[in-house]
C-alpha cells in the first residue's frame, strides 16, 4: 500500500523526534519515497544528517535558504507528495496549522499544500488535554486533517496519560489505512489502465531512424490524471525526454513492435488509452552499419507495416479485451470525418481527434484541442493546456467504467 508513495516527513520538536528516524527507515523499506523536513525544535533532538542518511534525500530545514529555494522550494515540497506526514506533531505546529501561521519552512509547507496532511501528535499529557490544544485539534479535523494517535503511556517527563506518540508500527498501519480509504473514495480505485505515449523510433541504420514530432506530454498527463483518480496505471512510453511519473509503472520502449509486446504483456486491464504516435511503417531490413554517401546516389528503402496496437487491443476476445479502448487520431485535414472512419476501422470505443497541423503547435506544445468521438456522439472541447485535457478525459473515463 505504501510502495511508490511520496511522503514529505515533517519532524517537529520533542523527544519523540528520535522515532521519526526509525519511521523514515520503515517507510523506505516499504517502497515509499521520503523527503525530510526538520524544524528548529526538531533539530534540538536529531540532526539533519541523520534524517538525510535514512531518507536517502536532502533534509530541508530553512525557509530562507537560497540554495534550497532554488533547487526545490517550499511550494514544490508542499505539492510533490502524496501526503504530508508530521511526526511528531507538537502542540506548537498544530496551533500554527489551525490558525494559518507560516513563520518557518514546516508551517509554510503545511499552509501552501494542496495534498492531504496526517498528524502524529506527541506532547505532555497536560498539553494534549489543554482546552486550547483540543480546540485546535477540532479545527484541524474539521479541515480534513487525519490524526494517528496519540496513545496513553509514560512520557519522557515521567508523567503518565494521553499524549504519547504512537509507535512506528502503528503509524505505518495508520498510513496504510489512510491510503486504503483514500483509494476506496476515488473514482478509479481498483482499476488497471494501460496508457501508451510518445513516438516510436524505427531504425534505418545504427544512427538514423523514422520518427515523428510527438513529445509524449499528452499521454504522460493522461497517465498522471488517471493515477490521481486512484487507477493503477501502466505507462508504455516511446522515446521521450520526460521524467517517469511517480506512482506509475513505466515501460520504456523504442520501436512499434516493442510497444506492441509491452502493451499485450501489461494486459489484462480495465481500459487501454492509446495516445502514442506509433510509426505506421518500418524498413523491412535495418542496416547493421551506417549507410554512407557514395557515387551510387541515394539508397532506396523498402517499408513494411508495423503492428497496429490499437486495432490489436480492440479486437481481443471479449474476456481479454479491456472494457474501454480509446485511441487518438492526429489529423491535419477533415479532422472529425477522418477520425470517425478510424474509430470504425480500428474497432475501438472512442477516438480522441486533434488537428496537428504545423500552425496549431499541438505536437510538442503544451496545449491541445480535441474532439471526443464515440459511436453515437462527437464532443468538441475548447483549446486548453494538456493537463486540463487529461483531467477532463480521466473523469470521462471514470464515468464510463462505473
């Protein structure tokens, strides 16, 4: 349940901070990626070096660090995570959260985030039971913050009662339960979706190949949007310069034949979204050595058809075919007519058509305008950024798979 999860671990002041070191190690053992943020109070008990050693990443401490802000920045720290985990969560940091204060890196991250927050309180029994603390707890719960603990037990100060930080195993279990509930509430929770993206490269010789202008941006955005709705996503990508999305299984391929094999291997799936711009042809025999200029003139190339991945997936037997198969049609003229014919020819459920003429700057650009073509309808969407297209399409896919 924690494999592939991105966790920003905020460690605030208190003797219980030492437990955060073991927590970071246990999270890493379960496949999570952990970034550590240490408050000034937390640094009185453990060191940035110890946090960095156990997370395998830099430990962030200073809101006004020029280097940290240039390389990462508090906004990215607050957004590039599946959850912000505050362990231990002191009375001070909880009060800051409840009242919107942001006077250090940790509190600024918590105020700037759009991701869920999980608090693991740890403090003296009287501090936990104080009316002000309990008011803050009620406010934070009302704001959607999740709590793990505290539990009853003996404090470092020798007093006994509620306020002790939960043990690491219980925190891990609480996080697993948190993600399980989160997944259950998402539209695509439990669904497996295969997405293809990018171009394919078909070799002519060891240094030349046939390709197209696809950047993979739209396919990658769709994969991320589907994952955000809870889907288990397998992304089969042709050659791109894009980084692998977090929490998504990525298979990198080069040729159409490799992509075909990877897609078929990734099945079964609830849906297949074929966004990749697959080369229609390849040379029938790629040269083993670089083709050289010579007096004989320009070499002739003979072509053969590549596997038709969209048609192959669409024509699978009913017990193996995904419930929803979506293709993309990159056209330069008669956009809707050509795409409609392609949908019928390929046998897929939907075709997403777009105009990739040079003046549209869609192939390789950051914006797109699409037409969603089904058996009975055509929806023309306005030109927006590719992430917005991806989010809208992911929600439409979720509705279709209900």
